[in-house]
C-alpha cells in the first residue's frame, strides 16, 4: 500500500468513497443522500488543503484531509472503501495524518467523528472533548489527540 498526495482531479472518486463509507453503517438511504449533497469535496478543496490517499495497485482505498490551524490540526475527512474497513488502511491513514500534523508543529489533532467510528478513534488515542451539530441535524462527537 502506498500513501500519496491526493490530486484535485480525484475529488469525484474521493467523494464516492466517502458516501460508500458512510453507507457502510446502518443509516437510512435519505441520510446517505443528504450526506452526499453536503460533503463539499471539490477539486478546489483538495488543491488548497493537505489531502492524502492510500492506494494499492493504482486503486484508491481511502483518504484523509488535514487542515492546519496553527497549534491545532483538523482531520477533516478520513474515509475508506467499505471492503477496507478493519484491514489496517484506516490505521495507516490516521497514523500518517497524526505524524503530518505533528511535523507541521500542531500540538493537537481534532476531528468531528463518525459516531460508528468512535471506537476506532479511541483505539488510536483520541478522546471525546465535546459535541457539535452536524449539517445532517445530529450531534457529532469532537475528538482530540494531544501531539508531541
């Protein structure tokens, strides 16, 4: 598996992965459709932020976006093809994001967590620090990992 920078022209592929990943969990179809409409993953977003993909044999397995906010970095997205969930790709991407955030001087990594992925993020060292309302009308846990 290779982790490389995401390219703006891959925005549609990455958005598809995000929607399929969300649909892996037991959400109703209307919520998945709303999620796809609110995602906002465009070529410009990828071009102006730090995005990385995991790929094997030229096939993208998952991705993340990292937003730098001084002493805090935001893990804006981390999504996997459903067949890759539980196979180590998420761990590899999260570790990569953590290390990139620390190398950029961030003291903490924060993210709004998919509720079904909280256990994974806790295993990665994250802790719930608060809740935030999502565009889908439900609270999401905000998680944080101290760096360095």
